[in-house]
């Protein structure tokens, strides 16, 4: 047990935690209980991160591209370092603990999303760098081939995917994949095939610097196409479209609600764009931990409370999924008018007697 290390950790972490707790009385309940214990047990509010463990691990591996291709090399180098012993063994054991502790915690946790996998990447990259150093020092052709073979998979898979997409482009199978833009997918796969083969060629020729230069170029294109695909999937910011319209038409004192949208919509994004507090319309407090979070309780209204607010205020603005929100407003017997739409969501002005 490294007591000095724990003391340094405490000195670095505790002052901020104590200051936040003094400034915000609900901080410990929200941050420690809800975001840690609640998330681990699957009782977090709002519990919208329940990824299956298999999907979580698959996405974490996929998002580690291209370095995930070198996982066999990392495993091989780790085994060699453990056999050699000495300082290399100590480094590998430390990095292994760094890798497997968060891996086990998040795998067992009920609440997890793909980007939690970023906790695994630093130790894996350090282990990979150790093996790269060994390769450069040995200067053996056999070792360089181990680095080249994974990149041969990239053009092979890219070409197979291109043929599949081209032949099945109009099929229900491809439509079911939910690819935002087939055109962007074609561009990426062609680029991946060309650059992947070029990286493979550089490694087989022992041109290490050239290989990593092309890998860098490959990653620039990778992020470029990722951004293009994201824009194709989400052409408009689903909150900003509503906030912009709300800012145009709302008067001082007009209240804004969000209808069962993810927690960040009313806690962070809508207030950021409008400069006003946004409230949440929800059926019930569906988390056992919710009663601990007084600040969030104040932001939540059930349907009866919402309807009473509409009657008292005269009108209220509401952001929600279009079809679901219309059904809810019809059930409550409230009138409404849609002011703006985007990506299956809409901004409503709700009145007690307004007919659409």
C-alpha cells in the first residue's frame, strides 16, 4: 500500500470536493451517490446509459481503431515482458492493473456508455509504444511483418464492405443498418482501402516512419468522414432549433418545459441556449435515488402539475418528441400549436383552450 501516493491523491482531490460540497449542499448526494453508486447499480437518475456489456466492449474496441489492430502484438509483448522479469515486468504489471481495474468495474456496472472505454486506452497505448520501441531496436524483418499484417485487413474489409453496400444498397438489410449517408460510407471505404494497403506496404518494406506518417493521414481522413457522417445523421441541433424559436417569440416570464427528453436537455443545453431555467415534464420519479436530489426535484413536474401551470400561466412552451408529445397533450385536453420542428422533435406553445 503506497501511503505517500494516497496522501498526494487526497491532497489533490479532497479540496475541490469539499469546496463543492460547501457551495452546493446536494453535491455529494448527486455526484457521489447518484453518479457513482447509482450508476453502478443501475439506479442512476436519469438512467439512460444501460449498454449491454457485450455491446459496450465491442464499441470500446471499435473506437480504439486503428490501434485495436495491434492487440495481438500488445498481448505477445506483454507475455515476453512477464517472462523476462525485472523492470519491464513491473511496468507491465502496473499497466495491466491500470487497464483491468476500470475494465472490470465498467463491465460489471449496470450503467455504461461507449466512451467510458477511454479509460482503457492510455495503458494500452503505453504497452503498444513499449512494443514499438522493441521492434525499432531489434530491426528484425519478422517483427515488422507482425506490424504490417493487421493493416492488410483494412483494405480487405473495406473492399468487401464496398461490394456488399453496392450490391445491397436498396435492400432492407442495408436500410436496417441506419447508415446516415451511403455516399460518405463509399468515400470512407475507398480511402480506407487505398491508405490501408499503403500502410501495409510501408511496414513490409521496414519504412517505419513512412508507415506512421500514412497512419496519421489515415486518421485525419477518419475523423473527417466521422464528422461528415455525424452531420448527415444530425442535420440540426435538436435543442438549438427550439431555443432559437423560443428566444424569438417568448416574453419575459414565459416558462419552458422539455417532455421526457434526456436529462441534459433541460439541465444544461436548453438553459445554455436560452439563458433561462428549463423544467421537465415526466410521469413519475422513476429512480429510488431521486428523492435525494432536491435541486432536480424542483425542476420536475408531473402531468397534473404541468396542466395546472398551463392554466395559471396562460401559455407554456414545451419541447418534445413530436408524436409522443401530441398524444400527451391530447390526453391532457390541452390546446397547442407547433412553432418549430427538427429531427422528430418540435417546439409547442401550449394553452388551455387553444386548438391546433
